[in-house]
C-alpha cells in the first residue's frame, strides 16, 4: 500500500495573534498608565484586532496541531471580547457594571491561566518567556489594583503592560522579518 503525505504550506498564524495581542495591549496600557481615557479606539482594537484576529490565529494554530498556540490565541481573543463586553453591557442596560472586587477576581483568574502558559513557555525562547512572564505580572498588578483601589499600582501596571505588549509586537514582527530574510535578523533568544 502506498503512503500519501500531505505537506502543510499554510502561513504561520503566530505573528497575527502576537501582533493582535501586542498592539491592543500597548494601547490599553497607555490608558492604564494615565495618558488618555478609556475610549472607542481601545474598544475597537479590543474587538477586532485583540479579539477577532486572535480568535482567527487560534483556529489556524489548531489546524496546525499546535495546542499551545490554539489555546493561547483563542483564550486571549476571548479575553479581549469579554473585556469590551464588560465595559459596554452596562451602557446597553444588559447587566450591572462589574464591581472592582469582581474585576479583581476576573483579572486574577486570567493571571492564573497566564502563569500556567508561562510554565509551558519556559521550554521555549526568551521572547516567549518575556511575553508570558510580563503578562502574568500585569494581570496580578491589575487584580491587586482593583482589590485595593490603588491608583499607583494601576499606573505601574500600565507601564508594565506597555512592556508586555511591546515584547509581543517584537516577537510577532521578528517571526515575519526572520522568515522573510531566511535568517535571524531579530534575535528571539
């Protein structure tokens, strides 16, 4: 009996997911750092690039057999969609606004999930460790900020979140640039 092998020639979905996550994270955390108010720009990015684009990347990772990529991208895509829903549902009269304590638990649970994913990337490259390590710290800082009401911790979280998102942007662009030049132009560690 002859064996047929099928070669997967589809593109790597990781840059889409990383860039969707990274750009949206930087924009939200510029707000968290106190530079501008929460606005439609952040929510639009949260729905379309942070949310939908990451869901698409996660589905593509699943088709490639990458459990980690599928789980991470679909989870964080759903995070962005749920976060925007949390902000908007009260204004439509669909639900009460989340209390700071409720938001603290929401962010803490995302921090726990992220810490688990961080454990998984310890076997990978430095840039992945920086993304997931800083994201774990970000979620914990934001949860503590909501639990305590500390504006200072919220501002510190914003600055830290800018670094987190920047690491993801670096990794996403690094994958694209390195693939295009067929060598490591941007080191990933």
